[in-house]
């Protein structure tokens, strides 16, 4: 099940070390319910605001200005879109779980993956919209993405007030109208990299009952994990 992928990633442990004059309570609060340990290392105040270093099992993953990470995790973030301000923190925080992303932030992360697939122009992109009504609002965009002749695009959604027949004429993309509960409960975007493991990426999030439009999940650039999610969707719901 898709939930099992989320649970697996939640078992990973990463450490974020904040090098700054004082501890960063914003980052500590944000990561306290995630699979991340936040540590502080004092740093003289040179006006830069400090930086963060991410490690996994003691191995260096990357570093980034503290201000960029704070902006990325801020609940009041505006202008969130597919650019370096999103891409760098996403790369750094891949394979860490989040528990309170709303649809706006998920949409921003989705755009980053869609953009990567479109630029690659080949391979397979699988996107879950929860309901056909939500897919209907994205239909034109996905027809455009699917216009890349070597990009195989699949959309998954549960029928609601928008019927399968009403979107059956979607050009180029394959629409899977599925009654499965997990399709209605999960938002996902999976790009297999088009033969290049460096381009493989995925976002998988489960809507949770703790609040309206609140999601728990992760994004990843691990080609093996992306391949496993891609294979699960292909084997469970077919290629049609």
C-alpha cells in the first residue's frame, strides 16, 4: 500500500545542525514531529544569519543558508514555486517526512517534479489527484506535459461528481479512474527519470484527519525508492 512507503521513510533519521549565534526555535518546532533531530552549534554573529548542515547516519548530505530553510518551512510562505528557492531546500530535506503540509505547498513541490519531467521529455510521470474533479482543473496542464512525444503520462483519481466519461477524451495522457481508498487518500507525483537515475524523483503524501487539507508524507530523489513506488502503481492499477 502507498501508506507503507510513507511509514518506511518515517523510519529514516537525519540530523540538522544549525550553526548560528542562538538556537533556532522555528526550525526546532517545525522538525520536532518529523524524523529529524535538530542540534545547535554556536557561531559568532557575523550578520549572515548562519547556516545548516544535514547529515544522515553520520554522513554529510548538504548545507544551506539558515534563512533559505526558514523561508521554506515557514507557514506564511508566499511565492512558493519551481525555482532555486524551492529546489535547494527540497534537495536538502529529501527523505524526511512532513506532517502538516497544506495543498499550496504540495502543489509547489508538485510543480518542481512536473517541470523536471517536462524538461527531461521522456520516461513516465504518474500523478495522483485524489478525485477526478481535481484532475479536471489540471487537465489542460497535463495535456501540455503529455505533449512531449516520449513522455508517458498517467493520472490517477477517484470518480466523484466528475465522471470518468467526462474526462475520457484527455489527449496524450492516460487517466485511471480508480475506486481504491488509497487513491482518494493520497497525493503523489512520481517521475522515473526517463532512463537517468539522477532525474528520478517522487512526492507522496497521505491526507490525515488532524485538520482540513493537512498531509503527511515525503519527497525523494532516491532512484530505487522512486522505482519501487512507480512499480507499485504500475502493478496495482495497470497501464491501460
